[in-house]
């Protein structure tokens, strides 16, 4: 279940996180632009690699519509940098080591795997409008076809 306080139309929680593009990424510095912030569990794993490559391959389409894409996970910067290099990622990956931002967005939750419960990222994406509000959110997504859904939603928002 998503964080009930974070719904479409609500202000996206502000954050500042270390970026693979150097320095820090501050969400508030990107007001006036659409931002696609996607949270994923772990660099260099099959599902996360497919998702990152799908965003990479669609990045020009997002940019043509005025949107910026960022990926967020708890992995350390060094691992993010290896992920970017190995898969030629063309957008920043942000480091949320203590999962504080993931918690604010309601995506750091109890998960189950082979009967074991643990805390981790539930794969989710937020489309943040130029005023800083959540225009759309996708919770607990499946990778296949997801990037296309986000792109279509952005196109719908721009036509509205």
C-alpha cells in the first residue's frame, strides 16, 4: 500500500540526494519542469537493469516533452556509477542510503521473499508536475511496459 498521505495532487516531498552526475540533486531546483522520479530496489539486478535500460532508451522522448528522469535507490554512489557505466545510462541515479526519501514517498515498506520479511524499496514511479505536485503515481509496478505507461501519462497531462 502506498503512503496514504502521498496522493496525486499532493506536493511531492522535497529532497536533496547525491547524484551520479556530481554534487547533489535538489528536487526544488527543478520546479518549472516535469520530473519522473522512479524508485527501484537494487543496481545491477535483472529487473532493475531492464527498468533502467527502458528509461534510458525512452529518455529522448521524455526530454522532448520537457521531463527529467531520475532513478533513486539505497545503493552507494560507487555502485550507481558502475551501473551507469555498465549500461550506458543517460540520466542521474540518486543515492538514498538511509531510505529517508523512500520513506517520505511511502515506498520503503515491508516486503516478503521466500517467506522472509524485510524492509526494502517497493518499485514505484512518481510523475511530478512543474509546480512540484504529484501528477501521477504508480505503486508496486511491473517493469514490462511501465516506461511506456509513464510516457503516455505525461503526454496526457500535457494535453489536459
